[in-house]
C-alpha cells in the first residue's frame, strides 16, 4: 500500500497464501453476494446478450453468476495468473466453459478493442488500481456506445445477504484498509472517485447501503 488513504496493492506480486485466503473468502463469504449483484445488474440494465467483461474477476464468482442468468459471453479478466488458474477450475466445475472465458490482463491496458463490450462489471477490484483515471477511461473505451459499466465495491441490495457478508468481512479483514472499517473505507474511496471522475462524461457515482458503484452509460 502507498499510504493510509490509498488501497493500491500490487496483486501481480501477492503471495500464494494471500490468493488461497481470497479463494476461501470468495467461497465462504462472497458467494451469495455474487448472486445478488448479478441479478441486480441484469435486472437494472436489461442487458442479457452480447459481451460482458468482468475486470479484476479474481476467482470468477461474479462472472459465473452473470453467465448463469443471461446469454452473455463473459470475459473474466485478471492480472494475477494464480487467480486465473483457480477460476479455470471453477468454470469447469460449474460447466461454464465457453460461456466464461478467463483472460490475463491489466485494467490499465484492457486486452480488447474499443467498442467491444455491452456490459463491463467489476467488484472489489478498483481499490487496488494504480491509476484509476486511466483505468476508468480504459473501461469506457472498451464499452460499445449504449453499453453500461457497473464498477465498484459493496455487497448489493439484499439486506440479509449484505449484513451477513459485512459481518464476516469485518471479522476476516480487521486491520486492513489502514484500520478503517468497510464503510469508512468506501467513504474514503467515494471522495477519491468523486475527484477523479469529476470531468469525465457518462459517469455517475452512487454511494449507499449497497456499496460504492460507478455507473457508466456510454453515449
Ligand atoms: C479483492 S479481489 C476481487 C475479485 C473479484 N472481483 C471478487 O469480487 O471476488 C481483487 C482482484 O482484482 C485483481 N486486480 C488487481 N489489480 C488489477 C489490475 N490492475 N488489473 C486487473 N485485475 C486486477 C486482483 O488480481 C484480484 O483478483
């Protein structure tokens, strides 16, 4: 981490221990959250076919849930090879081969052409991006005109799922984020994003119980 107010972390070089810990967290804490968020995104934006890109997809939980409830072909991009290996196993297990496609890549240089995606999602990753302005303009670049981005952090609108995920998350990650709790940390990120995105068109930030989310509607 660079300083107390930033969460930048070089995931490319995190340890295997850290990756395995995250795998456990994804399976034990976040699994219901991925389902809630996938439903939320599909219902809110009505994008059910075409191409979706999940950035910083980790072990692929969110990407898989989107594929299960839509006809979208989901590219699950992550910078960390070990994450992609775990994701591949999950895709096989969930019988989603060809529907969810793992792709090695960095949000600062997304490995797709411009106007490629109908939907770009990302959960729990933007905190760690070194140059958020560049990252968000890359996401905007790969979106088609009329496409939607949903990027942020949080546990979604289902109160029961959210409260339980929050409780387990606080227990597991006590002491990270410069000692701030989950909500305080999102608030710090909210102030940061407001500043970074203030001159960028097509971006809207929401910060409420469901989390901190940047909605992009490319015009
Ligand atoms: C906390 S995990 C969240 C994973 C997943 N989105 C989820 O909700 O379970 C953050 C992920 O972002 C990835 N990541 C971090 N920086 C990245 C970058 N510059 N480009 C692409 N992925 C990145 C990490 O490798 C990691 O898998």
